[in-house]
C-alpha cells in the first residue's frame, strides 16, 4: 500500500501533454437508442433536454456507456470515482447508500437530510432531492451523463456544481432483447442481474423488466468479535412500459424499487477522542478520554459499541410517467410526472470505536411529487426548450444519539441520550427557457434564463438527558425547540422563501462537422435553509461586524462560472478529444463548522455562509484508436481552489481557518489539485470469439475531507489500478476483473464532529478485489 507522490503524477501528466489534446473517457462506445446512431458510432446525449450528438454540445460533459460502466467495474455510481476529471463521487459518511458528489470542488459538506445537494441527480428526467439512496445501482442503464459546471438554467436549483443524468434503456418496440449475468468475487461477492425487453404489440407497446441482486461480505472486521461490517446487500428492480399509440405520441411509465439491508459502515478514528472541559455543576464530573488510534496504516479493523443486528435499512421506490407528443414537425411537448418515497433506518457509529460516544440512529421518511412540462423547438435556425417545473417534498426524521461514555461522575459513566424529531416541507416552482440561434452553419448563440422560487417550512425539537445509575439525584434534562426557543423576533422564523434568476449564455463555433469551439457564462444556485443540527442558541449565532446576532437560517449559495472549451473527432472517429478551462466565482459558501463546546447538552454545529471561493482549472479527455484492435484513453483535471474569505467569528485565530477575513490558511474540502486517468484496451480475434485485455490507472491528488482541514481527515493522494480480461462468444461472455490491483489504502470521506469529543473519522475505499462474470446477451 505504498503512497505515490504528486511529483510522480505531474511527471505522468507532462507525458500526456506530448499527446494530442484530450476528451471524455466515455466516448469510447455508442450510447444511443436509434439504429442510425449505432451504425455511425456517434454518442447522443440529452444534456440540453433534447437529443444531440455529444460533439455538438458546448458543455464539459462525459457520457459513460453501458459497456464502459461494466468494464470499469461500476456496481453503482461510486464505481466511476477517479475516472472523470475534477469529479468526486463516493459512498458518503457512514452510510451504505448515500452519495457524496463534488464536481470542480463544489458539493454538499454534510449528509443530513435537511441540507441540499450541490450536484443534481436525475433518473430519466426525475430529480432525486436527497443524497440518501442516490448511490444508484447501474443495472439497466443506457448511459450516465456527467455535466460539469453549474446547470442552473435547464436543471435548476442544487446543480451549482453540475448534474448527473442517468438514462435507462427504453424497451424496444419490435425486437426481443435481453441480458443476464452472474458474478462471483472476493469477500464472497455474489451479483446476479437480468434484463429483458419484449414487444407486446409490434410498433405499439413494449415492456422491459430489470433486476439485480448484489451481496458481499463486509470488508471491515471487528478484531474482538470477528463480526463483519461495510458489506453489500442490495436488491433492485425496474419496469418500464413504452407505448406508441400514434406515430406522434410516446408514453413511458416507469416504476423502480431498491431495498438495502446492510451491516454498519465503520471507518477509522483518526484523532484522540476527548470529552468536554467546562465548569461542572457537580464536583467530580470529568470527561471520558479515549486513547488515540494505533500508529501505522489502517488494517480494515474497527470496533463498535453497537450490538446485535443494528445496521442500515433502506427502501426507496418511485413511479414516473413521461409523455412526448409531436405537435408539429418543429414542436414537441413533453410531460414528466413523478412520485418518489424514501425510508431509511440507519445506525451509525460516528466515532468508530467501542466507546459509546458518537453512536446515532437516524430514521428518515421522505416523499416528493414533481411535475415538469417542456416545449421543445427545432427549426433550421432556432432550437431550444421552454418549461415549467414544480416540486413538493416532505421529509421527517427521528434521531437518537447514545453517549454513555460521554461523561463520568466520580469515575462512574453517566447515561446520555439525545432525541431529535424534525419536519421540513419544501415547495419549489420554476420557469425556464433556452434558445440556440444558428447565425450560420458554423456560428451559434445559446441564451437561457430560469426563475426559481422556493419555500421551506421547518420544525425541530431536541431533548438531551444526562443521568447517573449510581447517583439518582443527577438528572439533567434540556429541551430546545426550533424556532420557539429563539428570542423574539426570531421565534417565528419557521418559514423561509428564496428566489433566484440563473441565466446562461454560450457562443459556439464549428470549424467542421466534427469539431466545436465554445465560450460560456452560467450562474448556479443552491438553496438555503434551516440547520438540521441545531442543538441550541449557539448553533444559530454569528458574529457580524463584531456583534453577535441570531441568524436562524443560512442563505443560498451562488456561483458564476466562465468556461472556454473545444472538442473534436478526427481520422474517421479514431481520435476523439475535448478540453475545457474554467473560472468560478463562488459566493456565500455554506459551511457546517465544528468547534465550540457548549456544555452538557452537546457540541455546537452552526452552518455559516462563511465566505467566498475562487475556483479555476482545466480538464482534458483523449480517446485514440491507433489500430482497429487498440483503444487508448487518458484524462486529466487540474483544480486550483482557494478561499477569498472565510468568516467564522467564534473561532480563535489559532484554528486552521482564520476568522479575520484577512488571511485564509485552510483549503476547500474535496478539491484535489490533480485527477488523472490513463488506460487502454487490446482486442484479439480468436476465430468466432474475441479476447479483450484492458485496464486503467487513476490518480487523485492530496485533498481534505473536512472544511477545516483536520490532519486526520486528509487524503495525501493515491494511485489505483484496475485490470480486466473478457472473452466474447456469439452470445456469451466471460470476464475477469481486478480492482485496486496495488491494494492501495486511500480515504474517500470523513466525519468531522470535533465539537463532540473531538470525533474525526475517516472512511476508506475498497482494498484489492477480484471477480468473475459469466453473462449472456440476446
């Protein structure tokens, strides 16, 4: 598990620049529905809400085909980590199903359900408003489109970093198609998947059904009990009914269900866990101190205070209906109606030790209704889309925090329990439009604008109780109800409304049919809201111009991004490349910051609009076929992210983020300066069969897993390698794959709760794994 230095990565990058300038890793295979597209090998995407060639879209975008996802070994969206420049997609913070998305250094730094994501996830045009359950299984996917940069005009709020567009396979109206595969791998992995698409009435009606069962033993072992954690136990299914009652009408009805039953997800305690120091009412009240973590590399061993079968349960399902109607040769009307429901019961050992200090239960119940109408225009000179959008979301949670190791009285541990119940309702409305005008066959101007209005209502009650089984007289109980416990006039602030205009403009020039140069400016908006971790007044106070004021909410974030890029296909498609450079002005950064002990009721978790960031960089992708059996690809992303302001008046100057606003010593989290991927495939003919040998190497530079750059939550940078070999017969295939060939130990995410016993927990990627897959396609 040897570390590779950044200097080595820079040397590899320099070698890359000896090649022609680079494009999207996923341009290596078709990802389309229509036969004409398949024959030409072109990739079609719907990044701008209408189907276009990838080469014609003036956006920094990667489109991963089904074949590319399979060869990358991607069981879910986290499987493409490190494969796309300036993109971070990992399993988030002690959960088996939450997704932590960061694109170009912009993401969501807290996993709680009341915080909105900064990267929008869409499945067949339906927005998933929570990161819980967003780590989707990729079992019937036509392609995954990853749009880098703010997508506020067409995709709306909470796409300030970008958007992930998951496009499912449509049922074929005329041909029976199907696939089935069984996989066995290390840690007793067993994955079975199946997909079938069948015409029910030729040219009129078809149905597809897909399912996947994914089970794997845990990769983390409790050294005392030998119990396994960090496992996989997933069952997913989707059915799509496609009807075409007339040549101008298409109807798609989709239903999906995901069930997960996992053990705990444990990480590594990376700092000494110490109790609170404060003026105690009772003589003899002392903090409990946990010894520092053992020196040396983590060995995938961890203990927990949870007993029995406490783990993580998720049920996530939804239905949607899409209607496409051709009103004329130039106008199409689309309607997307959806309902989704999410239920999670998660036990999380935040401190990742056998002490009961940061052990929590989080039960979430969420449902949402959304409706979108799109009017699409397509003429010789003018193309575009106009639309209306509505989202109604209701989310409640019940949380319990267990901390019997929290404090001691005369050497005896005190019982500690905090219960939290909250409820949030969100209603969001939007109207948008975007038009592209072709001045000539080569020169085009695209302009768009979206208006969003959103209202959130929130209520939260928190009760903390400390008692002693030995000394019954010691019972301390405190209840904080938000917003009722706030002083007037803030005690009525249970509802907020935000409005935003998110324009965009792009000038593009096509020197030839298969080349594109563009420049763009776009604005993104991430909604504000209520702090779902409020424990008391200390969580909603801020220092403004030297005075302490109560701020019960945090404001929206905004970003302006300016980008120039180019992409092209040359030598009859043998060379595909794309590149982009960007500059982002990021305002009102929402920071959930630690620090600040507040006594027996617990730590303080304020959310601040801490300041401003400047983010600039570039990204390149290259795909080359020097000979028919050989494919080579490379990508590189460079990110220069820096705080221009970080204002947190509660913190002493000795802390890593200086509160004066004159000097910032901390770096933005999840913003590695360099991401790199190189690889290839060689295909050998074997009579009626073929053998494909391929693999890649991925590098992610040093970056931080917490807002205030805690040393134990720092990833120093890592390389990973992946290899596969596949034999294809007429209908059958056999594939063997190894992921993380070098058995690299690397951190992917972290829990920072330093204001509660200095909790700092790091989570790691999988060690070396292997698997064998036998599949059939027809």
